[in-house]
């Protein structure tokens, strides 16, 4: 087993992964292994990390899940379909890109989905959004992208009406809006379209309850944050790094 794993991204000071893996190693008696943060101002700097002989794998977070792809030698079938990477396996100098976000998201939401959640509005068009679309399609849910920019999705954020929100009973925030430290921000949508039949998911886990989730919960919706998704994707990454079946 390699002795070093880590996370690359830009804003890593409040990383879930570093704390999670430290606790995992302690809990499971895994010795001689460390998980570190590797903040990168530019994605091309990742090539310097690949030369570290002790490095066995990396997680990838905002904003590099798409931009990292050209720096990898091999891509898993899931990555080819999704178009985003959040897990890199490094073996004998060979780098391969994987996506465990979709696994984490699928496992976190599947127990709560009902027949009324057959169509979803997915807010955001980045790497996490792509994984969410992939997972929902696997579950038979029809997905629609909402973007701030015209032409980047099925709907522009500013054009959403109460009727739109009411029609789609599954709403998923894949943007960083409302994430710490900007906890007073929320998606500018007509929240009065949300009711008790809605299932509202935010991939953010810090804070535990974003304003997006609070607004939905106050209107009777079932809500879920991104914590379980992160746990499931982390465990899937560990499995890949250690080539476990």
C-alpha cells in the first residue's frame, strides 16, 4: 500500500476529506498512511504531485473536476460518460481518472426516492452536477439543468417560476451557493413553489443546513445535505486506490 493520499482543489481549508480519512485510519488501525491537502492555484501544477513516489491516489474537488482530465493517462468508463473526475489512482507512475461522486450521490438519495420524484431540477453545470445527472439517469429519473448563464442548461435560473418549482418534485443544488463562509446566500428561486411532496437535496455539507434546505424544510419538504454522499464517495475512492473488489 502507498503511504500518501490527498485532495487537490483551490479552497481546501475546510476540507471534509482530510478529517474523514484521519478518523478512518485511526478507527480501522491503518498505520503509516497519511491523507494531505494539496491546494493548487492552477491545475497544471498537479503534474508535480504525480512524481511523488509515495503518492497512491488523489481526490479532486472544485474547480478542477473537469480541468484535470487532460492530465490523466486513462479514464474509467464512468468518467467518459460523465465528463468529470473526482478520484485519481496512481500506480507505478500511471494515472487513471475515476468518478465516485455519482456512486456517493446514488447511495445517499436512493432510499428516499418515491415515484413522484421522477423528474429533477439540477442547479449547476459543473463536475458535481454531471455526476448527479449520471446517477439519477441510472435510477430512472429524468433530469433538467438549471444554469445562471443562458444556453448552458435546460432552464436559466432567472426564468424559473413558482410553477416550475412546483412541477419538479426533486430539486438538487450542485452549486457552492450557501457554502461556508457564505452561509447567508441562497439560490434565488421562488421557494413558495415548494411543498410537502418535494425532496430537496444540497450537495453542501458545511453548514449542515443551508438556507436553501431551511427554506424547503419550512415548507414541508424532505431535505438532505451532502454529508452521506461525501462518506460514500470517500469509501469508494479508498476501494479504488487499494484495488479492492
